[in-house]
C-alpha cells in the first residue's frame, strides 16, 4: 500500500516538473530550420567565391611576372627597348638643343640691338654737344638744331674736317673777352668748309621784339630768341660766322633784340 502511494507521488512530481518546462512554438522551429538551411547554402558559396578570387589574382601575377621575364631575357625585346629609349633621348636632346640655340641667338640678337642702340645713342650724345678746350677749362655747349640746323651742320662738318672728335681746330680761337659780358672767338677751316648762309629761325613770341639794326645790317630781322646768359650765337648778325660769341650777362640782352642767329646754349654752370 505504501509503495503504491509513493509511485503516485512520483508520477505527480514528474507531471508537475514536466508541466513547468516551456514548450517550443512550431513557428520558431520553422524559422530556425530556414536559417540553418540558408547558412548551409551561403557559407559554401562564400568559400567558393574567395577561392576563385585568390586563384585569379595568383594567375594575373604569374602572367605579369612571366611577361617581364620574357621581356628581360629576350634579346630582341632588350634591343627594341634600348632603341626606343635612344630615340626618345635623341628627340629630347634635339628639342633642348634647338631651344638653347634659339635662346642663344635671341640673346645675341638682343645684345647686337642693344649695342647698336647704345652706339647710336652715344653718337647722338656726342653730336649734341660741342666742347671747346681752353687753358682755363672746358666750355660745354649744347647745340640747338631746332633754331638753326644750318649752323649745327656747319659745326659738324668743321669738326670732321679736322679729323673728328678730340682733334685740334687750327683756325679756332678766342680773341675778345669782356668781364661779365661776352666772350668772342672764331671757328673756321679756311678754304675747306664753307660757312653757313641760312639764318636762324624766329621762335614764337619773338616777332614782336623790336630790333635796332646796325649800320652794317640795315635790314636786320628776327633770326633767334632774345639772348640770355649762356646763349651762343654768330657775331655781327651773320648766318654762320665764322665769328661767334657767348653771352655772359646776367640779365637778358634786350639791346641786341632778336637779330643774332643762335646755335647753342651753355647749360653747364661750370662752363660759364
């Protein structure tokens, strides 16, 4: 009797314990099955794709290394490659040579132009001034072809007739000097250079200046500006001298009027 009761108790305990266990839902079991099935399909595919990629990379590296070996080891490939490099180097050298030659020629041409320009400028500067050398110093006269081109041409020919710049003028000298007044001289090359016969121009505004004509030139007119300190002109109203004088008066020489042909001016204070 006691045994029968114990068995019933055990059976009841088992039912109670089994009743406490959670039961799996049918839908959950289906989802788990599908997930396992999906993983079973995807994992092999991923492994196969990785293997194919690795094989392709290895094959590409093998082909490139093989081509490189063939190119290096084949004599024809080496010869062709060296010829290509040599041709490209020759082309580059030719281009650089032509460019350098152009630059050199450009510099040479530029230098020649600059030299000619400087020489022309130097000649113009030399021809712009007349320097008279004396025992007391040099007298630098700026020539004025704008008011008497004929006079300036006469001086050019005079200098050339004596051998050019720096040569002594045998018939050129000063013979009259007045303190704070005038310095008079002569410039000529007798029987070689004829004097100028064209008088100077009358500058604007000088037409109204009155002239007291001297006895030797009753018909004197306007042949230059009113002379001021430093002006150089031909004496006695002549067109080309050969006698000339330098005005040293501090005030304008209105008493001379405008009858003298001016051909230069002393701008250098040390020359006065």
